[in-house]
């Protein structure tokens, strides 16, 4: 939810009561949301393990730059105006989970490693391969994103 203050400093960020206030640098708008609390659910442990394993791969800086560049191209598409990507992490998560969904027999994010990605030549090895495999929508000029994970 967008926030407007009548008698308060603009640019306030932080926590107050059960709300978190933050400034989106891209839009310049102040937003508020409720503090998030996890509910007890059996799927949380598996998701947490998968997320830790995805980031344990630690992609290279060039690969991160490709993801960030893709993020900008993705946001320029008119059909993505309502749901923009905000960072390379957002694109990386979207890519990895789409790969698991597309290849459930060969990819398990709870156990994936960099060696598995290179030995099996998985589509997430480069952003270009991932787009050509249909894991992410095509954006203009995607052929230049060929840096290895």
C-alpha cells in the first residue's frame, strides 16, 4: 500500500507497531506492509533448504549483472508492467524454480550444486540458455547474456 504522511518527515523508513515502511528507489514512492510471520506449515522446511542451496551456488558477478540487465529488459515489456522484477535475486529465484518445474526428474533445488549444473549442462548455466529453454520470457537482445554461472 502506498503511504502519504500529513505531518511527518518524508522518507521515513523502518518499523512502527506491526507495519514496515520502505522506500522503493526505482519509483521513489513510500510503501507500507504488515510485518511478516511464518505460519507453521510442513513445506517451509523444504523451501528454506532449497533457497539456501540455490544461493550456496554463489553465481559470478558477471552472471548477476546479466540477471540485472535482464530485469531491466523484462520491466520494459508492456505485459510485465503490473509485476515488475526488482533485482537480480528476483530473476535468479524465478529462473531456478522454473527450471525445477520444467525438469522435475533431473533437478532438485534442495541438492543442486554448481558441479551438477556444469556436468549436466543445465539451462541455468547461462541466462541465454535459460531463455532459449523457455524458463524465462524472451526480451530484446537476450543473445548477449552468455556469462557462466
